[in-house]
C-alpha cells in the first residue's frame, strides 16, 4: 500500500465523490489536494458554492480520506504533488480522453523521475456538482 494523491474541487460532495475516494483508498492512504477558492474562481470563472474550509471539513469527515491539503500551486499541480510525495496519483477515468498531463503541467518523464504511478479510477456517470447546481436553479 502506498500514498495516494488526488486533487479536485469537491464542491457539493455527492455519492460519486465518495465512490471515487473509496476506490482511491484501495491503493493506500489518500491525500486530497483541494483546490482553493481563488483558483476555482480563476479557472472556472465563478466561485464554488462551498468555501474551502467547508469543502475541506466535508472531505476530512470521509473515512477514505487520510489528509486534506490545499492545492498551493493552483494550475501548477507539481508544487502540491512534490509536497505530498505520493507513490500514486489517482484521477477519474473521464480524464482518459483529455490531456491530463497538459492540465497538470507535467509529463510522464516527470512522474517517472519521481517514481509516481498514474492510475485512472472509473468515473461516476450520471451526477456531478455542476448537474446538482443546475437542478437547484430549476427548483426556484
């Protein structure tokens, strides 16, 4: 069992988040690098519904999460990854068809130099924080 790094926004925590984190825990202790409010607003053009502290507390209450750290590098995830020094980076399989390396600003050589494996976890289809927000807008 190793140290597993995963990152994200985790706004409006839902069952697919839990399933993803449960699957991450099958590889070892899970550290979540949580996006800051400032980075989310910069990246997505709008703030999260829940503030960083609220999202962090929700994740800290999840039995499959061992530690929550801020994504201190924003778009440059290498900074947070090097602070955690994981054996594994776990990401959702929805990234398999996108350029995850470009998004995270590293390449396979960078991972290999640090002995970090990248694993894809099946993505929970049918729900997302964005979809929940859209449902809430229609119920006003």
